[in-house]
């Protein structure tokens, strides 16, 4: 009876307990008729763990706190069991958001964290669940994302194109190597000043492609650029910027901001006969005005004529003004300007400029001079031009002269040295001062037209008078013979220059190179890049004698042709032509003229490309050669065997156009001679502000006279047949 009452008590207790808060516990009766045993347990799982560290979507970079102490942490789960309860945890990580590719599953952990040292780079999705000692297991937590990134990002800003701009606002394209880039910082150095990386407006969150919208903070100049990337993991690009003041070379992408138009010149670096098409030197900022001058000098956009009319520059840019516009010159007053320039390596060079002289004076008063000056000594190398205020010397009745715009050209012949161009206006009359002034425009330095080998393209370089050098692409490959090339290029900054022309002489693939009269040899030169079969060619003299050629000649090499007894080198003059089989026009030819000397050689200098001249083992007298370049209306004058005893020389070239006699005169001094030889090109024609008109009815002969500078001794008086 007592046992039944006890069971009834337990049943009532269970009912009471079932109505209490201990809803996750229960008791079991394992008793029997002899013995009763009981067990208590819980049936609800612990709470789902709350993830705490690292935070969701955490980027673990090289310098991050997590990377220094990597572990995964979560808050302890909560259990409602009133009985003594212990909790363990299980950690899982996956490589994909869908949790299909499990990377790691831990055992049941007693701590609510797990070390994560050695975790390789990658994206991890991790979660945790809890279990109590009664075997009740919670659901997994929602996965959190962890990005382990130990790679520093890289960025690249390629050389912008164009690299010379006439706007201060432009875009810079860049790329980044890391898909997790936070931003890319643009750094710039202006004119090689220290780097500036602090502009927040030059910080770009990358997109495809990345672009900086750059506004030049310091105006015109040269901007060098570098980029430094920072990714979302806090990794900073490992890039050390070189000190602009000391780094040589300073090799960074750059943009030149320049609002002034360039001039396109021939790049003479790789040419056998270096040539340079004229750069307008008035754009230079280094013109020197004599502080003792009292004139109205300077660079002006427009001028004034004798009657107050407006005078505009030849090419639309600024022009140089010298003299006295607003008031007469005082006695012996002068006004001058000079510019020191480096003339590139060349056999001969030409100074050209436009001038317009205006004066109220008479006869030769108020002289305008143009000199070439040695900047080291101040001595005059050559006086190019010296004219008074009157085109009719000796006529005191001629006044109020306005020459109009005139083009002046004269050979410099400076071989890779600094020279000063000096322009001066002087009152040479002490008693009758008058208003006299001059405008000077398009001051340019040029050389012989370039001589190129077969297959060569003409390299061009654009020169900018503001921020520096820009480059332009070469024109189409030139072909053998004369190549008049006219170009008006727009530089990469978008500035457009005025149209101008250069005539390129291209040697044929196989060219005559030398004639050895004592040895009876004609030397050929291969200007091409491949061997040439000589059996396709033959030689011919003016008498019609021919000699077939044999063998071959390698690229860039010479080949000596030993003339047979049936082929005569006439003396003292003859024409030797090189023909290709089946063609009536010669591939190349030369007219030679011998002197009374031993071991004479008629040769090109330099080989295969240059002009012809005579050399010998015994002394030679002064010699010259003129080649008529009919298709471009030019002649090339070569004077050779110029010993120091001859210098300085004066030359005069007389030719006829449609029966009218015309002349070209100039001087040759020490500075215009290279290796005993002086070469120069001339246009046979008339030039104006619109360009040059070539004379089209040139006579059959050209007469050359070379005298001493005082015209007391004539060294050479020779007539050349050019047709």
C-alpha cells in the first residue's frame, strides 16, 4: 500500500513539474516491482552561437590585427537546462557561399574560439554550432565571410598618349592588379619638384577602366605621374618613388602641358648626313636684349608701318621688333637682340629669317646687321647681312623705305657647336636721327637636305618652344631620288604648325661611290639592307662604252669594279653612269673633273650618300662640283680641297631663268668647312611669304666663281653643264 502511495506522489509531482518552467527536463522511471531507478535529462538544444570575430566580410591584410593574431571567435551559447550543463562547439569553413565545398570541420571544442594561424589566402565562409552534454545540438550560425589577402596590390599608369597637351584638364588611364582595390592614389611631380601624393581629388575608386580626371594644379609644365594602390584588406602597394631631384634617369609616365605650337624637324640622330629642318627660334624664351639699348625692342604680336598701318607676322606668331618706332634714334644709338642656339651636327647649315625694314632715313644710314657670333669670345664669325635704310646706295633723295617682308637665307656651316645669332639696328649718322625699325620673323636654322639610304624612312621630331620636345611619326618611306615632303603636323598636344617642306635625297640601292683613276677602278656601294646581284647592272661612260658587272655586293658594303681596257676613264672630265639591265634611265651617275695631280680619287663623302669631291695623294687646287636637282629646283654646291690658306672664300653662282641672269652669293669661312669640304643646298627660285616659286626655265649651264674674300684673287672660275 505504501509503495502505491509513493508512485501516486511521483505522478502528481510530474504533473506539477510539467506545469513549471523546467520544460526541457524530464525524469524517467526505470523501476520494477523490486527496485525503482530514475534519470533526469534536457531535450532542448543550446542557443545558436553568435559569431563575433573577425567581423563579417572582414579583409585580413598583411598589416591587419587579425593577421598578427589570427583566430575565429564567437559568443558562448546559452542553455535553459537547470541541470549542470557543459557546452562544446564545432567550427566549419567553406570556400563558397553556397557551403558546398567544405575546407575544414573541427572536432567538438570546449572553447568558444579556434586558432586560424597559417590560413592561406582566399575567401572563407565560416560558421559554428553548439552541443550540450546531453547531446542536444544547435543549428549552425549564419556563415560569415572572411577574405585573407596577403598580396600587396599593384597599379600601373602607362605613358599617356598624347603626352603633350594644350589643355590643363585631361584623363589618365590606369590599371590595377587586385580585384579588391580600395582606391588608387595618383601622385605627381611638377617639373621634377618633390612628389605630391596628398590630393584627395586625385584618389580614384577603380572601375573598368580606371581613369583619373586630372586638372593641372600648377599650370603649364611637365607632370610626371605615379600611382599607389591600396586594397580593401589595407595592403598598400610596395612602391618607392624616386627623388625627382636626384634620380637619373627619372623614368615615369609624363604629360607636357603646353599651349604653344611646335615645329617639326628632321631627327638627325641616325642619318649619315645629319640634317635639321628649321625651328622657329622666336618662340625661345632666352632672347637677350642688350640692356644698353634704348629701342622699342621685344616680341610683339603685331607691328606698325610707316603710315600707321598694322603689320602682321609672317606665320601668325610673335615677331621680333628692334629699333625706334615711337621716337627717332639719337646719334650713334643702337638696339640689338641675340639668341644662343646649338646647331646640330651637320656638314652645312642655313640660317633663314624673314625681315621687314622700315625707315624715314636716307642712303645707308641706320644700318641693319645680322651676325653670327662666338658666344665664348664675342667675336664675329660671319656677317650675314648689312644693309642701310635705302636700296639705292648713293641716292640721298630716296627716303621712307619699307622693304616689305623678305626671306633671307645663308649657310651657317656650324658643326655641332653653340653660336649666337645677333640682330642689330644702329644709327650711323650723328646729325640726322630718324625713326627706323625692323621686324624679324621665322628665324630658323636648317642644313643640307637629308641624304638617306634605300629603304630608310625620314625620322621627324617635333620641337616645342614651351615645355620641350614632342615627337611626330615619320612620314611614309621615301623612294630613290628626290622626295619633296610637305607636312603641317599637329603635335600630340593638338597644336598645329604652319605647313613647310623638306626635300629628301634618297640614294639608290646600288650607288656609285668612288672612281680611282690611277687604279682604273669604279667603286660601288650597297645602300640597301640585302645583298645585290651585280650581274643585273652595267657601267657606261659618255662615249657609250659599257662594262657589264659580275659578282655581288653585301648590304652596307663596297665593291670594286676593275675596268677593262675597252672602258676608258676620260681625262680631264667625263660622266660615268650606272644602269640596270633593261632600263634606259641611269640608276646613278656622276660628272667628274680631274686636276693635274697623282692618285686622284673622285668620291662621295660619306660613302654612298654624300656629295662628290676630288682627293689625291699630291696637293690639289681648290675644286668644286654642282649638281642640279631639277625635280625640286635646287642645286647642291660642293667645294673641296679647301686649305686654310684659301679661307675665307667668297662664291658667286650665276644661272639663267628664261634667259634672265640670276645670282647667288655667299662666303665660306673656317666654321663652314668640314674635312676640307663645304656643302650647301640652294633653291633656284623666288621666295615670298607664301613659299618659294622654283624657276622652271633654267639654262643649260651654271657658272661658279670662287674668290678670296676681298675679290682680289680668283681661285676657281668654272662652268658646269647641268642638262
